[in-house]
C-alpha cells in the first residue's frame, strides 16, 4: 500500500511535515494530518492522485444528475401504480389486478411506498458516492455526505415545494428568465407554501424525534439477531451495540428546519412555533441519545463545524434574498433598497470568520508546537 502513518517525537516536527509540500511535484508525497485510528477508512488510503481527481469529477457530475433528475425514476415507479399501465405492460396480471381489494392497495399505497423506498435508499447512495470520491476518514465521509444531502434537500424539498415541478424543470425555468426575476418568482410562492411546511415539520420533524426516542428499528433488529444469530456472549454484546449517531443524514435535516425558520420568520411567522418545538425536542432528545445511548464512533476535533457554519450562513443569505424578492412583489421599493446590504454584509462576515477561525480546525501553529517541544 503506497501510504504510511508516521509518528514524531515532537508536535513541531509533525506540524512541519503535515503542513508543508515535500517535493517539487505536488502530486506525490502528499502529507496531511492523520485521523485517529478509529476514524481511518482503510480502503481509500492507496488511491493515486490522478485517479482521485478523475473520481471526484465523475462523482460531481453524478451528484448533479442525481439532484436534478431524482424525480424521474420515482415518477417511473409511481406510474406503475396506474392500473392501465400495469395491464398494458403485464397483460397476464389483469384478472388479479381487477380485484377490488388489490386495486385499492395498488392505487393507494404503492406510490407512497415507492417514494419512501427511494428516500430511504438515498443516504446510502450518497455515502457510496462519498466513498468513491476517496476520502480517507469516516468523519470525512460523513461531512461530504452531509453536504450533498443538504443540497439535495434544499433543491428537492425546499425549492421543489416552493416551485411546482421537478428540480430539472426549476433549473430550466431559472435559466430562461432574467436573474433579477428569480428571487421574485420564488418570493411569490413562499407564503402560499407555509401550510405545507407546517405539515412537513410535524410529520417529518416531530415524528422523527419520536422515532429517535423509540428506536424501533434497532429494537426489532436486536430481537431478530438474538433469536437467530446469537450463540455466545460476544454475539449478544454485538447485537446490543447501539451504533453511533448518523451525522451524514441527521445534521442536514436539522439545518433544513433552520432554513425554514429563517425564511418564514418574517414572511409567515405562524411556522415559527412549530420550528421552536422541533428544536426544543431535538435538543433534549439528541443530548440524551449522544450522552446515554450512542457509542462515539470517532473524534474528529470539531471538523464538522466549518461545514455547518457555511450552510448556516448560506441559509441566512437565501432567506435574505427571498425576502428581497417578496418585498419587490409588494411594491416596497424603499424597504428592498434598505435590505440590499444584508447579503453583502453576511458574506463579508462569513469570510471574516472563515479566515480567522477555520485555520484552527485544520492547522497546528508551529509557535505552539515549538513551545510544547521545548518544555
């Protein structure tokens, strides 16, 4: 394997090696801070630099098509719930399909089940794509999955609900209209979707918190393993393993609710109590689960936070732009002009924080390393 872990006698030496370029060819002898042993994703350690670049290009294209064409396979599967379509494709099933009991099941449940199956499989697809990109740590895989999953939720859940149609149709609409009309188009649709998002927060958010407390799936899996697979005490301990919190899917969903709260705080404040209830319950439940239930899979040194802050700032900017679009439809020119500096100041604040604090997450100061070495 063309990869190695190197230990140093001093933190200063480790910092110099990890944070400098070792050869004149920047594609060989790549050095970086090693993740902790539990955090290493071993299959990705030996990927050459050129292959890594090609992989990431291919995955970027695949993620684009997955995001903007996600509804096509769902629409195809759901079209099979049309009895006429099934009879056309599979004529021999006609006597069975025409039974009233089976007909109601196919028409009533099959479309929703198909959509739910696709949504359940989506995080697995995203994690597989992250692994193919070549990240060498499990925390890196989780961070990448969280970023792509949040983008998917933003396009297909938020924009897909605000603007009728698939994400690709939205993209086509945005391309064929002036850029200054996009916030106005979205701004007009936002107030009309408040009721839908209230229902979404209750069904997906509140019910998700209840499911997190109950943990029915791990309970069922434990009893299945305990009945058929457990032979020794070690098998029983493995069957009782609660696992770790899935940051790759949990964190983006929470940030989607944060985005909804920011967008509707001014437009339709009636949504805010539902968001507040969700975050209150989420704080209590996840605090309890992290402390008392889950096993910590790794320690990444808070490397998640720069990505989280970037998405929080992005949500803030989106809410400000959409508010500008909404005010422009209400003929409130003076208010619109007064709000124009907000996105600019928010972006400036983000870059100030990024330049001031992000290096502390990814670099180790040589000054501190030298002091520790001398002492």
